């Protein structure tokens, strides 16, 4: 058992402000900030959606409601900021939450208990560090099985959608990053849509029909969510969502 110490780590954040304004280092500094920003954003987005699907918190279209997204991203952002101030590695969401959610942990109490266990483990860091990383292999296999159930929502007969999804799935384990998998999937989807533009023009179809469908779906979801967000005690007529 050893007393924890963050000497030389906490407060190092303030030294970065000099690098942010120094012309000799500003370019590298902001490039690193942008890289961490989009990586954390994409990793968190993928994790939120995967855990929400396991928890049954998604809507009829399989999307996470906007209000829940805002709170989730806010918690992730604040954790990253405080983690940086303490000089520790990037604090981010972890997909291992799916294991607890699958057993019914949906109120946030499980996350608090997990945090307390992490805090207690600080004092046993020398002992915990002796556990090999391969010890977490079985639970990761379990998590992969839980998350892989989401592929049944993919239309595998539609190559425009299934091919980018497949590329995203196989990229994640090879790059050890959910964010990189999302980037590959998005780029593949956009490239496929651009390559199909001549074919659609010949058929007399709008060349960006999938882009329009994606935009319309997002717009309709946002409108529906706004119209169903009525005050408590509102009449049935007010509470009834308007069909678009």
C-alpha cells in the first residue's frame, strides 16, 4: 500500500499556456488540441450510442435523445478538463459500462460505485499494476458480444450503408480506437455517395438523395422532440405530437 502522489503532474496545465501563445510551438500545440478534441468527441459519441442501445435509451429511430446527449457530453467534457488540470491521462467514457448496463445499471449509481472503487484502488496501485492487461480479455470479449448485437439494425442488402458500417467495425479493433473506426466509416460513406452521383443522374434521381434523407431525418427528429417537450400539466391536445 502506498500513498498516492501527483507531484509534478497537477498544475502542469498552466505551463501549456506558454506553448499555446509562443509562435515557435503554437502550431504543434493547437494541432495536438484539435486531435485530442475530435478523437475524444468521436470516441465518446460511439460509446454513448453503444451503451444507450444496450440500456434501451434510444428512440424509435435508434438515436439518443438530444437532452440526454447534452448531459452526457457535458459530463465527458468536464471530466476531461479536470483530468487535464490534475495532469492525469485523458479522462473519457469507457465502453465497459455496457457490462453493468446489461445487468440493469441505468440510474448512474453503478458509475458512482465504480468511481469509489477506482479511488480506493489508488492506494493499492503497486498491487493493481501487477495484474497483467490480458486479465481484462474475457470481459472485453463479453462487451464485444453485447455491442455486436447492434449490427442487426444494419440493412446488409444495401451496400451503400452496409459497406461503410463493415469498414468502421473492422477498423476499430485494428486501430484500438472507436473514433478512427467512425472516421473511416464516414469517409467511406461520403466517397460512395459521390461515386454514385453520375449513376443517379443517368437514372434521373437526385444525386444527393441519401444526403437529403439524412438531413430530413435529423430535422424531423429535432422538430418532433421540440413539439413533444411540453410543460407538466399540459392538456392532451398540447401534449399530442404533431405528425410531420
